[in-house]
C-alpha cells in the first residue's frame, strides 16, 4: 500500500469517525422511525405544539369560566350572606320578577350572569354546554379520518382558521341559543385539531424525545396561562376574543412547517418524504453525506415494502379492529379516556361545587397537574425501567382513593369544605398524566396507516364524556355523594380493564405497516375451509 493510499485511508476513517461523533445516534438507526434527530426543527415543533395546546386548552376550559354560576350575594333588599346556596336559591326564585341577583365584586362576569340564568334555569346552560360538546365529538371523528386521508398539516391549518373565526363570533352573541351555536362550531374545529395535533407532533419528533415533550408541553401549564388570561379579561366576551387571537400564531407556524414525513411515506409519496426529511435535516443542522446515504437506503426499503403490497391501501376506522389484540386495546383505551374525561370535565364544569375562587382553583389545578407532568417526565427519561403502565395504574389508584374520600364526606354530611376542595383538586390533577399517556400509548400500539384513526376513535369516547360531564351532577343529584360514587365506579373499572389488556409500550418502535392477513380477527373462521377463495377482509 502506497503512502498516499495509507494517508487517504486514514483521512476517510477520520471523516467517518468525525461524522459518527457528530451524529452518534446515526449508528442506531434501523428504520425511518429512528431517523429523525433532535435539533432546531424539533425545537420549532415544540414551539408549534405549545401554540397548538394553548388555544386548545383555552377552548376546552372556556366554559369553566363562561358557564360559571357564582354564588348570589344579594337580590334587591334581600341579603344572602351566610346562607347555603340551596336556601339562597329558594329566596331568589321567589323574588325572580321583583329584583335582579347581585354577585360578589371581582367575580368573573360569566354568560349565565349576563343572560340571567341561575338556580332553576341552570339546567338550560348545562344542556347548552352538552350541545356544544357534540360539536367537539363530530370534529374529532371527522378530522381524524380526514387527516389520515389528506394529511395532518392541512387539517391543522383548517382547524386553526375555524377556531379563530368562530371563537371571535361567539364573543358577539346576545342570547344562549346563538352562543351555543357559535360555540358548537368553535368546538367542532377545536375537536378536530385536538384529534390530529398530538399524532402530528409524535410523527415529527425523534423517538427518544416523544414522551417528555408531549407531557411537558401539555394542558397543565397552559391552564395556568389561561386562568391568568381570563382574569385579565374579566368577562366571557373578551376571553373568547383572546382565544381567537391565540389561534393566529399557531396558523403562522403551522404554515411554515412541513407535513409529517411519516404520513408521506405511508401514502407512498416517497419523493416528497425524502425532500421533507432532507429539509428537516438542513433546518436541524444535522445534514451530512452519511445521513443522506442512509436516508436513501431507508427510503428504498420502504419502496420495496410498498411494492410488495402492490399498492398503497387506504385504511379506515374499522381497520383498528383488525386483530383480536387491536379490538381489546382499542376499546380499553376508549373506555379509559371516557372515564377520565367524565371525571375531569364533571369537576371543571361544576367548579361552583367546591369552595374558593375559580381563578385560584383553576390555576392551582394547573400547577399541580404540571408538577405531576414534570415528575413523570423526569422519571420516564431517567428511569428506563419505569414504564407507561406503572404511572397510569398508579394515577388511577390515587384517583379512586381520593374520590372515595369525597364520597365519605358527602355521605356522612361532614363539614370539611377545605378537605373536600383539595381532594377534588388533587383527584382532578391526577388526570394530567392519564390523558397524554393514553394518547401516547395509542400511538405506540397502532401502526402508522391507522394510528390517527385509532386515536380518533378513542377521542370519540372523550367527546362522549365531555357531552355527559355537564349533566353529571344533575343526573346524580338525588343523593349526597351519589355523583362522586358514580365517578369512583367509572375509574375503578378503567383500572381493571387497563391492567388486564394494555401491554407495556415504552421503548417500542413505531409500527409503519399493518399486521399480516394471517393475524386478522376472522382468520379462524376460515381455517380448514374447503372454500379457500372466499373473500376476506383486506
């Protein structure tokens, strides 16, 4: 070997070593799910995610303020200081046509206060809230399917525009019916955006950074921000306008960003996917010849897989029940989200049931939720043996115990309002870990072609829960503690089902392709049959 050749070999080896040092994770890449590295684009995605979550949190929590029923302090010459809410309602109902109810100074000016709904007419507002939440249900169902068909980014842009327009329209309504109609439209787009943005974010983030980023940039810190926004606005009209304004930065940054490259691959748009991965690498500052060659190899592997399947198939919600395990997991996660949603929004939409300022209660709830999120983020990142199941089951057990304590306080007519307040807040706060972890588990359980469809199907249960939640205290108001007992039973069954049917998913790679036909749920029906040409599910 000549000296020049030796020198060239040393230089080449040195370049390879340098590249390996620059991108040590590159050596661990086995598929496109491992290809993305954390960099500037990932930071931009985190910012985009925050700009998604803040308006979503605001719209979902809006009715905790806008639908508030604060205590009536006075009605004409009648003073209700020291009276229970039920006694005050009896007195004010008797004088409904004589005087106008008055509320304590500094109380958030809610829609029921302005439109004159209180005591016996509370049910009208609760019914209007349930109607609004049907819009959220329809949006989540339709956008989930549409995003799988036409792209995540496009649906998120449409959702941002819809939320912005209709939240602004809401602020100019002058009766309960028009308010409910405008909010229905707002929550349709909010529900649609909520069904897509977590999946989009997960598909644009490196595997190692999915969990902490989804948890850290969640509803909890944004609840604190929204409580402060509501405090500054002081009434429901200006709060609705503020929410409309919050949607604008989301739209701008979403427009600047790229489509999910994993979605492009799944739909056979490999050239666009390659271009997107290259743009992300350049934006990140992680581009190199080595990674370019590696990307080409990975794309070629995907092309072969697609060619083997003859064509790129379109999958729908019913394909989330393709195998027996998918059926059990899909229904279990759906029920878990239903029970968690009913619990959380029942407590949020009935904040008048606990003592204290609504601003303080919501802000404290957000602080505790965020503390729980941060603890689990650090623990998940640092302790590899700590899986998704341990944290999820632990929170369900904590909530069950807390709710049972509240049932005891109400059932035995114990005078512990502060204890009840903090128990309710802590039980509600524990859901902070349940919501994002449930969506994360879903993303890790289901393959890319149906991942968002599975999430959309499960979010259907969350929207049903949101529709039920405003009516919960009315449905179970026949006996002290009955509402909290019903919540306890819901959560207890979620604990049982989750423990029985959901496996550990931490550290598992995202699946890009559907299971083989041999795994379909109906395969045993045709085993041994002579009619082998009988049509089967795709």
